[in-house]
C-alpha cells in the first residue's frame, strides 16, 4: 500500500491505494480515502499530518504482511478428532450472497419487518431459503438442517420459517417490484422486450383445494396443479411472476400480470413475446395499444386455408436478407448441393393480414437446419413406433400430439377385403407425408414494422424462459410441491423465483460461459475445512470456473490457508 496525492483547484486530496490482481492483470484500487489536508490534520491530531500518514501506511503494510505469513498447522496422529464438531463449511453460497445484498433484498426485508410485530430475522430466513434452493433444494424442514452446511450458521428455528412464509406471501408483489427497481442499479435491464410463458407444478395429493386444481398438466401428471406465469426481460433475467389455480386458462393469465408490471414497475412501452398457446386474440389486441407491441409464434396448420396454402408454397415469393431477388426453394427438400449452400440461411415471406379488426404481420420462415431438426425428431419417433409394432401391442390408446403411436394404423381387414383374424399394425405413410410438408417452416405474427431479421432475433430468445422453468423444476427441485395452503404455496414459489433471479445474475457475471449444472455443482462443492479453530483450508478442486467466480466477484477462497480474519473480511464484502 502506498500514499496517493492528487490536486484539484486549490487543495490536495490524499488516499491510500493498493496493488491488486484483477482478471489476471495487475491494477490498483483505493483502499481508503483520507480526504483533503484539513481532514488529514484532524486524524493526525497533534502529530505532523504527513508523518502520521506515512506511519499509518507502514502499520497497514505490516499487518498485511503479517496476514500473509505462512501458517503452521500441527496435527497429532494419536489424537482423536472432537465429537459432534462441524469442520466443513460451504462457501459457494457467498457468491449468491454477494448478489443478494447488491440487489438490496436485505433492505426490502427490513421494510417489510417494520410492518409486523415479529422478533425473528426475516432477512436471515429469506436469504437462507434462497441459497438452499439453489445449492441444497429440499423441503423447508430439511432446508433448516442443510443450511447448517453454510459458513454462516442459521440463527432461526423451523417455527420461524413457518411464520415467515405467510409474510412473504402477503408481500409477494411488493418484493418483485422493489427487486426490479433495485436491480437496475446492479446491472442494466432490457425492459423493452419482455417474454411471457406459463408452466404448471404438481402436488403429491389427489384432492383439489384453493390454488390446487385439476388442469392440463404439462408433465401429464394425474395430480392437482398450480400454474406459474413468468415474465422475463430481454436479457434473460426474470422480471415478475404470479401463481394461479391449475384449472385457469393460461391465456387469461398474461394480462393481469402485465398490468402489474405496467403499474408497479413503471414499464409502459415494450414488446411482449409469447408462444402460440398464449397468443389469444384478446392478448394480441391488449398489446396493440399504448405503444406496446407483440411477437408471437403462429401455427401454420391453424392458419386460414389460403394463408396456409401460401405458406406451404415453396416455389415462389421467398426472400433472403441482403438480396432483392425472390427464390424458389422447393429443391431444398432434396438437392444436397443447394442444401449445403443454404444450410445457414433463413428464407422468408411476409404479408399483412387483418382479422377481427387487428392488423398484424404474418412472417413465415424456412430454414434447412430447422428442416433437418424436425425430420430427425420424426424419424426417431417412427423408429419408436416400429418398436411398438414389433412388441405386438394388443391395444393402442388414442395417441396424443407428438406421440409416436400417431404413426401407427390398425388394419382389421386383409388386402382382399376379408375380415382379418387379428389386427395388423403398420406405419401410416400418409401421416408422415402430411407432417413432412411443414419441415423447415416456422411462422410468427407481429404488429412490429422492424426488419425480419430483428423480429427473428427477438423470437429466438424465447428458449431462455423455457430454460428458466427447466432450472426451477430440475435443478431447484421446485416440484412436487408439498405445501397445503395457498399462502405457503405462493411463498414457496417466491423463493424459487428469487433464487432464479440471483442464479441468472451469476450466469451474467460469468459471461454465460457455463451451464446451470456446472455452476450449481461447483458452488455446492466449494467447501472450506476448519483447522485449529482459527484458519480454513479449501477442500475443493480449483478449476477455470472457480477462478472465474473469484475474479468476477472480487474475493478469493482458494488460498492454501485462509485466516479467520480474512474470512470475516469476505463476509463483510459479500454483504456490502
């Protein structure tokens, strides 16, 4: 550390700077601002201010050197370790904690706590529920036990969790709106493009009650479900969510939550992107006013006959970005040379349509890659259908959409028209041919007048919201849900939502170079072993990912030995 002196106008300013290593490069940071000469004199008291400052820096360097001195750890091979003493602690949660406090969730909890007469620490409970949901997902009772793995032990009991959850439920929308406002100070948000989707979660019960209702399960489960509607911003960060009864038509869930965003989030002008299942006429019209726009996928099969025929016509009217020509792309089905030439291109045709007093732009695209993708999926399903036939099924249930059984037809007569003694199962080529017509084709409807390329880019990012649901269901184990009453259910999904927000910010800090399992497994395995009650030794594998975490977040847990003093510094830093 050394003294840094700068001059501005008629006064001098003093600070102490420190050399550090950041992202593999040597740089400096301000360790402490001293202030101008008058402030320095106040701190020096009766001493000469410059002499005092030099001695102060010498003392800081001495302490810093002392902290870096090798630590000798003595072990006795004849001594048995202490009974019931925990010596291994997870520190992976500290990266989550750093974001939690930068999003000022602690301050949100404090605002809520002022309205209630409880003595438990709401911030402590919420933070531990979030960290545990990411790293050690389990029931709330089990979470209390598992959170003891963290370096900072929980200071609450299970009864406090039970009392905190209804409070979190009552303030669910307040927490979301405040979080959004705080997040804009942490990292830039793209609130000009919003993505919306719905999923549902099942319960290990059979009785309907409150939010738990029988509905169309996306996982084909014969259990009551609840629905989650989720908005995500254009950068892939979750924005807002809501929970509705499982029997609610998902198309009716968009507008109420969008209105909350408009009113509580102070977002008024944006593009809403959805899949076809949420693109009702009412939702499209809702986002065709007040400077709002929409982009939604459109089923070609459900288009009016003349529009469908136009979309399926590969012989004329197709355009390619950067070209003024129109193309006949019919040979892209079979011509290998043309397929290779245009494998990375996206052809399109477009037109404006007016239905139900709503003007919208229909854009149909054709891609060789998408064609091959659809073809491969269908071929795999046909192979599965053949295996079903080979197993000589006695009874085929009515197949659902995308079920391989849809390719199987049953013949009860011979080729001569005679009644067969037994049913004959075969592949229905007519269904294959019909589906093959749509290979490579994809359609969207929009009221935007932007370029086709930009609209395609907007629609392409819809996969991120689908991935968000997958992370919550698979990595965070948010289902099945075991809570019984509606308050607990909503609070449960609030913690899942907040965990997802924080996790996504971890991804952003890592430049989205790593997958969810890689990040979560790494954080889960980052343990320190307590030695001699005053120092810690890393008990995990150092990797490129752990290096990236330390570089991006500005603290390190991978020194050979870490003193208790330095651990306390890290804890303070992650709560700053």
